[in-house]
C-alpha cells in the first residue's frame, strides 16, 4: 500500500505544456493518470477538457490511455491543441460566406451578388440591423404603403422586426435566397393542388404581389419627351426616317454628352435660318463655352458648305460666327442675337439660372472685348484675338499681328479647316458639364481633354511656356495656363490674353 | 566537418521532439520507445491557420532507413489528406514532389520534412483544397 503510494509519487513528473497559442507552462502529474485526467487538469472555463487535444512525440494522446503508455518523461513537452470540432461550426460558417460570394457571379445572379456585396457594407448592415429604419424606408414608398394599408396581414408582416431581419439575412446570403425561392416555388405548387388554392393564389397575386412589384418600377410611362432625353444623352441626334434604310453611323454613346438643356433650341436662333431643324446637333453654346464647338466632331468640318452647316450643328460661337459672317448676315453685330433679345433668353435661363448667369457674364466679356478691339480689327474676330491666333498658328501662317488674321477672313473653308486643325492641335475641349459659375466666362481648360486623346496634360505640354510666362512676371499659374490653352501654346498671344483679362 | 553518425543524429532529433523544440506546430517522436534502431517515427502536423487544415492534426509515419541521414526517410500520412504530393491511395509522400525530399541534405531532419509539409498545406494552391473528413486514415 505504502509502496504503491510511493511509486505514484515517484512517477509524478513535471511536464511542459505548450498551447498552440500563448505561453508554455508546466504542470505536475503522475504518469499513472490517464490522458483524460491530464486534460481535466488543463481545462479552463473557455477550454473544456473535451475540446483539448494533446500531442506528444508525433502522436495524438488518447483519452483512455495512461500517460505511462506513451513513455512520457520528466521535462518533456506536450502540445496542447484546441479541438477542431469545437470551432467547426463557426469555421464552416466563415468559410461558406466567401465561397458563396465567389460563386454567385458564376451562377448568373449578378444582381444578387451585387446585392450581397452592398449588404455586406458595414454601414448598410448597421442600417438594416435597425428594423425601424427598414420599416421607414418601406413606408417611404407610396406603393408599398398602399399595399400595406389594403392588406393588414402584409402590414403586420412588414412591421415584424424578425421578419425584416430574416429577409435582410436572406438578401445577404445568395444560397439562402435561392433556397427560399425554391421553397416558395414548392409551397406554391403544393397550394395549387389544394381545391380552390389556385383562386386564392390569384387573389394573393393581384392584391399583394402585383402592387408590390409595381412599386419597384418607374411610375412614369414612356413618353416621346423622355425618349428624346435619353436619345440626347446617347448623342443620338438624328432619328432614322421611317421606311428608309438607316445608313447613318450609330451615335457614340461614350462621347461627351452635349448640352441638352434647350428644349426650344431651334427657336433661339431665329436669325440663322435653322430654327426648323430640330434634329441637328446644335446644343446652344456648349454650356456657354466659347470653345465648346471644338469638341464636336461635326463642327467646322473641313470643306463643309457654310450654308449646310446648320445640319451639322453650330455648337460653338465660332462655327456660329463664321457662318454668320459668310452668310453675309449682320457682319457688325458681334454677339449672338440671343444676347440682345431678352425674350429669347428665357427658355434657357428658365431652365437653369446658373446657366443664365454664365451667359450674361459671357456676354459682358464679349462686349468688353469688342470695345477694346473695335478700332482696328475686323468685326467677326475682334472679340477673340487669341482664337484668331490659334487659327493662325495652326495654319502655320504665323504673323505677329494678333488682331488680324487675313487668311481666315479671306476664305471660309480655310477657316473651317483651320478650326478643325485647331481642334486636334490644341484639344481645348471643355466639356459642357464642367462649366462652373466662375467670374471667368471661359471655363477652366485644365479640367478638359478630348476623349481618347493621347496628348499629355496641358501642364506638361506647356511647361516651357509656363516657365517663361512666370519669368515675365505672370505669377498666377492657373491664369497662365488658361491663356496658353487659349493661345494654343503661343507665348506672345498668351501674354496679350493675360493683359486683357 | 565531421559527419554525424546516424544514431547520434537521431538521438538528437528524439530529444528535440520530446522537449518540443521548434515552433510547436510539428511534433515527432519514436513510435516505439524501445526500438534501439530508431527507425520508425511518428509525426504530427498541426494544420496551419486560415486554411482548410486549421485546427486539424495530421499524423504521419516516418521511416529512417540505415542510410539516414544520407538518404531521406520515407514519409507517409496516417490521417487522410488531400495534397498533390501525397499518394491518395497509400498516403505516401512522393519524394519527387516535396522540395525538401527531392533536394535532401544531410543537415535536414525530421522536423524539416514536417515543417515543409505544413508549408505545403498553407500554400495558396493547396490551402483551399477540399479535404476528407477529419479522423479518417489511409
């Protein structure tokens, strides 16, 4: 008896326990004890003995074996590992989620995967976790509210937070969603089997589902007006003639959207004999940018007859002015008729007060320029010496007289081609939407570029010119840049432009 | 440098295995403590975290022949595992598909093999491989 006691005491050894995480520690135990007893000794409240696994010398220790059977000796190390079974469920959930997400697109549930990624967003999740918010969102839709008022049971359902949470969970998990849809289908087919079940289903559909689905769709029906708006957004200017082969090129939907804010654009330019053509691409002033027209692929088409350009669209004041001049109409009237006629302004201004203001500013600037230049320059280009320069430069007829550009004045086709060359040479293409209500009526060209243009940004292209301007004492870089863009990189005319500004 | 004879090396490794020197994710020891030739060894690999192997313990058998450590030991899994380098019917590790076995050196030990296998489990190609149920054996 005593002997065996001594034996047990002698068999007690100190083992080093090495958990998979955390520091190692030692424990003393008799080798007569079973592995299970050791585990119970090591167990902590958050790590019960049942989920401990012990590894020694390349073997997983079995609960029922005594420690002596593994010939564990003093000072040896036993690895303690948390059992996988304990965390298996948790882990399974964790691994299933990302798998679902990655599977979703291949299943063709693009919308669902989008939904689930959206719902995975923590902010959205937080929002959706609050049933009150969800309820309010649903109530915000008049159609849904109507359905709820007509069907108290539906209202009750939608007011039930647990139902809302469940449906949110469902929307988040595509697998669950599919499962639910499948269950739904099965339930429906079961219901159909019941006598009278089909009628009931029909009633359900009409009273609940149809209005619910209607609440998701657009309330307005399709109208010609809406269609025209969409067409304009896609740059589809022309409508194919019915009964004729449509040979015109399809519009480029990626081209910068032209300004479509003038529903009565034709009537705004009564003096030019093009009021009657609603399909041409004239979009006002390219959001009031004097360069706007350079953006357009049709403006200033080389060789196009001035009389026909109406159909191509006078999208810029340039194209405009050129035609005005060559048409022989009102040479001395520098500006646009629209500016001199307040009544004509209203359709535009009414739509967009900001635009109206910009127009006024533009007009003011033009008047100012006209006054400054009126003494020595031909009327059509007097307001725009820098532009004149631009044309001249691109025509490679560089002369230092910035106020006249005789070759342009002489022939319109030449000027037209010059315009198009200028377009490619300078790529000054302020997009209509970038125009802001600054005091400068010329929109900031630094935000602009031709789509698909491979030219480096203007800052790079005009680096040397910018530097020389800075050396000359023009310290405002933004203004310098604007001037350079307007002059097409010519320092001399940029200086003139700057002095005039 | 003098060659370390087989038994000295294995004694050294046995002590390391019993004392648990190393990163603690692999463990190994003689399968029969009375085996004076020290030929047959057990090994365990604790599955690397953030993989399908997480919290799994894989048991292996390693056999060190007479030529060890000049010749690498033969390694086979006892626990079922789906890895490219493991023969799926016998559980044997294909020496040509495991870097440390194909480029074996004298300085390598049993621990080298186990850690290399563990790294193999955690490799991007293998970490998500579907695995047989835990507890099944070859």
